[in-house]
């Protein structure tokens, strides 16, 4: 493992800060001053300013039912940021975003290596939402939403849409444009009253109450990215 990653996963600082510590000569491995690009293995002794730091923290994977009003950012100076809201002992961050006015399922982790794999659009990972709008949904509206809408200078990808109740529909997306569902609805003169994400790939919101979070189980992790073996 690269030394900067090892240091950051102990939770003492970010990877960028670790690079600076190494460049400043503050880090040693087995008694030798480390250099940028140094790699470490199990059993190596890593010290910062002459003090040993523990082994890498275990990886954390959480599912949160994000309430309306919480912002998906790690910037602690922003009121209502998701990191302070959860107040986890590990240095975690959200995988993707769920806008401040929306609620429901969001995943968080301290394993930066998996984030791009989950978010990469070409992987076609599904995200499912339940949406309440300001007037009854029609067949034309559902058809138009499903077959693509011009927003932000692009046409949205085809998606699955179904009516749930008079003013409520479900939608499954495989892309994540900024405020995509709200913008799509606006094209048809619908206003979103409530937007809740209920599933990401194989992870379901289930019985989590607003503001409640839980650790992901082993089966959920295997289904999330089945090709990985390093959970």
C-alpha cells in the first residue's frame, strides 16, 4: 500500500496532508525517513514526528436515510453537513450526492477506492426513487419521462417509470445529472413536492427511519460491487 494511503486510512489526516508530511520529512518507515511514493506492508512501523501511528482503520460502509435539510458535503463549516450529522468515529464521506431538499438512501464510506466504481455512469448502476408531484401524473408524462428529456444541454437516458398513486410515481435512473428528476419534471410543468431515494443498486432503504443509519451487511457488500474481493 502507498504510504500516503496508509496514513490517511488511520484517520489522522487526508491523503493530501499525508503527502505534505512526507515531503516535509516528518514520516519514517522502520526508522528510515520516508519519501513520496514509499510503499508499506504489514508489520512495517510507521511514525509521524517520532510517534507511531496505528494500522489502517477497518473499512466502513454505511446506509443512511438522509432527512431533508442535510447537505451531502464533507465541508465542516457548512451548517447541516452530513459528516457532523452522523458524527461517526471514522473519517467518512458520502458516495455521490442527494440534494438538500431530497431525502432517503445515501451510502457513506471511508474507502475512497470504491467511490468511482459505484458512481461511474458506464457501469449502469441503478438508483430508484419515489417522487410526489403537485398534480396527477398522466400517461403522456410517464412516457415522456421514460424516453428521455432535454436538460442541461443533453438528453437524459431512457429509464423505467411507473405510477404509484395519483400524484406519485417511481423512477429508476442509471445516470446522475444535477437535480435530474426535478429538472425532468419541470420540462412537463410538474413541481416535485417530495423526492425520496429508496434503492442504490442492491441496497434498499427498507425500514430505516429519517436520520437513522446502519452498517451494510456482507451480502449487501458482495452485491454492491461483486467483482471486488477486498471488502
